[in-house]
C-alpha cells in the first residue's frame, strides 16, 4: 500500500510540474497595430523590441494583427472597428488619425499611441500625468520643432530669405506646425510661402510652385504621410536644387540634405513597452503619457556637395550622424 501510494503521489507531482511551468509563462496575447501609413522595418523592429522588454515575443506568446490605411485616413475608423471586433487585448496606434480612430472605436480596450502632437490638445487624454480612461502612450516632438528646423536651415544656407513650407492639411497637428513655423520665420525676417499636399501629385505641384516662387530652401513638415515619401521628396528637392530639411533621418538616408527631430524608433519602442505592461495587468489610465527626449540631427554631405553647400564645421560637430 505504501509503495502504491508513493507511486501515485509521484505520478501526480510529475503531472503537476508541466502545469506549474505553463503557469509561469505569459499567455498568448493578441495586439492590434493600427497605422495610417506603412511603418518601415526599423520602426517595426522597435515595436517588437518594446514588447520583448515586457516578455512578449511574436510567434511565441504574442500575435500581432497589422492594419494600415495606406494613406487613406478615411479608412481608419473601419479598420479600428474591425480590430475591436477581433477582440484584441491592446490597440497600438501610430499617428494622430489612427489614435483618434481607435479611441472612437472603443472605450474598454486599452489604446496606446505614438504621435508627434499634443495628446491633450487632440482630445486623446485629459491629462499627461493621469490620462484616465483607456488611452495612454508616447508623444514625440514634431509640431514644436518647425522653428528649430528653420533655424538650422538658415545656419546651413545663411543667404536664404525665402523658405518654402510643405504641410499636409489632412493631418490634425498641421495648424500648430504652421503657426510655429510662421512665428519663427517672422522672428528671423524670412518670407515663408506655404504649400499644402496630401497626395503624390500635390507634392509634385508644391515643389513646382516653390520653384516658381524662387524659394531658397524648403522645410518639410512633420507628417506620417511625408514619412512614407522619402524618395519622392528627396528626388524633387534634388531636381529643383532646393536645400531641404526633414523630420526623419530616413529622408536623409534617401538622399535628403538634413533632418532634425526626435527618434521615431525610440518612440515606437516606448509605446510598445507600454502595451506590454498593459498586457501584464497595468491600467492605461495609470500610465502617464511619456515624452521622448532623444533628438537626432543628421546631415548628408554628398547631397550638400551636389547642391554646392559648404556645411559649417560647427554644424557638423553637432550632428548625431553624418552620411557621406
């Protein structure tokens, strides 16, 4: 009897071991990723890294449903509703239009955003420190950096008196970006003709108009749509021989002259890490909106040479990356 009892106990313990091991593993989680435009491989890897920091690895204990509007922002409400119907555990969104669509689609599923705008001003959260509700995320500076980009462009092209400003009016923060750029241009004594563009054809038309107005340089506004048009923008700037500054380093890698802005990949990683913490039980309303503090100044010397621009040594010394 004692022997049979011992064997039964041993068998029960052996059966319990794998159950205990499984209990220690994080359960399979489904995350919905919603964006207005495509994100590149570096940004997607940053998302995976952020989730990994919380213990979630795609294919192991994590599944991600990717949904993109392909620059047709009017499709975002339907895409957000579809992800809600799929019962995702968290909605991870990139760009103001996607974040607003996700918030409108659900008041219960946690929504984590990464946006280059003020989330309070957009109505996404009531407070940065205590978001409340089901929405929180990461805000990276885009709209308030137009003045800084104008100063850098003036430093690189000191003789510039007319600087074109390209903006996407379909993007909610476009008004605040425009106000910031206009105030900076006035302070520097520059004329700032503005061109709106929400499509490839309008981008082409905008550069043609800048050429007709004999602008000395161009600022490309911070916008997710422009962030997927690096080759087009850099190509047009080269065709019209216009020095231009962008908000993403990827534009400079594609042949653009210079960029200045926060690290988008770092913002995406931080947002994904918040999603991971929520999956593990934290409430979005208790997580304060984070603001990225990592800035990048990138200069393309090859492009500068093609434009006949001598980059000041002081500017080169401040650059985080120089592409040759």
